[in-house]
């Protein structure tokens, strides 16, 4: 575990009309992480984003654990990369310490998975981050939303709210996703995969 700062980018779209969308689950997880570290989001002067800063709480370490920079881009999803890169550069966060938190069509609802690098799976927020970072080797916390039913267009599906049945589990799953983010920071992606995948 290094003392370097970590940047966690919760991906979503700004505006109240999007707040309950599947595509905005990254914002929901970032909000929970901010509350865990006792931080509040505020508008950044350096990038089109909201930022919250603090340290992870660690038992037996009064000063706290690693420094955490939480970012919610205020661009729309397909332009998420620019504010993430600006803030990573400002806070001197290496790509290896950047984590994208996002909805994932290819993971069933109810599952949260961690990975490092790889493709973007058609996710516009990830595509923008990879392009802006000129690097795909950042970590990802993939919150499963599953595939749309029937012939519903995937774009319409992710831009709709979670169903009433899904909302019954949503708080628990957002909490679990926040645990996965913390596990990556404290123990690494592989450890997080071993602990949380399939459990």
C-alpha cells in the first residue's frame, strides 16, 4: 500500500433528471464513498467536475489511510475523460491509482466486479477516459445492470431508472461497490477480485 493519492471517478450524467438512472450509479457510489470519509463534494476550480477529498479510515491509524480524491465529472458521460485527466495531473495521481466506477451491461444486476485495463465494452465514459489518459491500465469497478429486456435499446435502458424491484437491493449493492473500491486501494485489484467475485 503506497501513500500516493488515489483518484476515484464516479461516472454519470449531471442533472436531476438523470440522478436515478442506471447510467448514474457511479455518482451514487462516489457519494457514498464521500460520506464514508466525511467529505462533501464541491465544484472544482480546475476542471468541470465536483470533487471531494479525504482519507480512508483505517483502524489503528489515527492519521487515516491513503488519500482519496473523489471526482464526479459534470460533463456528460461521453466527455468524462477530460476532467478526470486534469484532476489526476493536478493531484499527481498515476494512472495505476485511477479507478473508474461505472454501470456495466455485461455484468448481471446484483454483481459488482473489479478489473484493471481491457476494453471499454461500448461504455462511452470509459472510452473517453481511455482516450484522455492515453492509457487503459486504470482500475474499474463494474456495477452490473444487466442487459435490457426484449428489444429495448441499451442506450434507453441505461438512461432509465432502476426498477422498483432493483431499488430494493440498490443500497446494499452500492455499499458493496464502495467496499470493492476500498479493497482495490488497500489490497489491490486481484485481492478484490478474489474476495468479491462470485460471493
